[in-house]
């Protein structure tokens, strides 16, 4: 792709992303879904009353830091694939196939949409938690900087990967079932709702292979006091390892996303789209 086409793709993607953001803000049902996630996190944190074992840190603070990471992870790895699969079923990729630079522009728009929603959800969660349940906030410029780079790298790790997954999922009716179970499993084993050191070592090792564990650990380092490091596997925040793992996942996601979306677009045709619509209608689902 030449420089001029790449520039046009970025410009078109940013314009499309802005339009989709405005549509999202006007869609009460989708906004309610994101608010519900924040409310659930606050209710769980408000219910927990103990301290993290071996520290003076409230368990509610650990839960809120973990939920902050999970919400970022969920938006990239659950919401984005569902959006992509749904729009593919509606013929979006078929239209993009005939548009020069259409796939990169489409990916830029979706990334912009997801990033803005994720950052807004994170800000809402931390602000509401600080006001309602005495939740944690960064204590100084260094912690704010850590919050910024962990959030950025975390989104870079999961958004392209979510786009790649959305390109290969079969259809919207099966997409949720295929991605929710692994996602909920990672929520349990990644130390987001209780200290990861309370889990068996093999489970800790499995969790360490995925980005959610490192996103949660990085956000804990920004939001919790240094005393909470005692509840970490290595007894420290391991921020260089957080950066390394998230960067590796980001590189993998970028390597997979555009080729898989292009492949999905090449496989699209009017006959395939009509066949899927007929199958959906026969099964009682709206096409």
C-alpha cells in the first residue's frame, strides 16, 4: 500500500470512527450495557470487606484494579469481535472489498471506537469507585504515568487481537458462546478478583501466558500501595515484564488482524451473504 493510500485510509478510518462514536452515544441500549459492567464492579467491591492477605490493602481495592483491567480486556476481546462478526453478516466486508484501502480504514475506525469506549469506561469506574466506595486512585505523577502506559499497551495488546478473532468467528449467534467461556476463565485465573498467589502454581503459569494477568498486575502497581506487592507472585510489580508481554501480544495482534480481515473480505460474496441470511431466517433469527 503506497503512502497516499495509507494516509487516505487513516483519514477515512478516523472520520468513520467519529461517526460511530456519535451513534454509540445515541444508542441507549449499548450505553446501558457498558454502565452495567461498571455497576457490577462497584457492587462486588462494596461487598468485599477483608484485606489482601499479608498486606494492609483493602481487598476491595484489589478487586477494583482487577475489574478495571478486565473491562479493558472485555471491550477488546468480547465486544469488538461481536461487532465485527455482526457487521460481516450485514455485508460490511463485502462492501469494503471493493473499496481501495477499505479494510485498514475499517480497522482504524473500530480501534478508535473501542479505545474511546474503553478509556471512558475506565475513567468512569475509577471516578465512581473513588466517590462511592473509597476506591483507589494513583498517588503521584509516577503512578499516573504507569496507569497511562499500562492502559495504552493493554489496549494495543487486545484490540488488534480481538479484530483478528472477529475475522474468523462463524456468526453472531455462535460468537458470544465461543469467546465468553475462555474470557470468563481468564477472569478467574488471572488474579483480577482475588490474589493470584492463592491459585495453584500451574494455574498461575497458564494465566501468565495471556495479557489479562499482566494488565491487571500493571494496573495494581498504579492504583495500589507498594505494600500490596507482597501478594504478587514475584513479590514485586514486574513492570518490565508487564511491558514485554503486552508488547508481544500487541505485535501478534497487528500481524494477524489485517491479513485475517482481508482474507475474510476476499471470501465474502453476494451468494454467501444471501445463503447466511436464508439460514438465519430459517432458524428464526433476524438476518
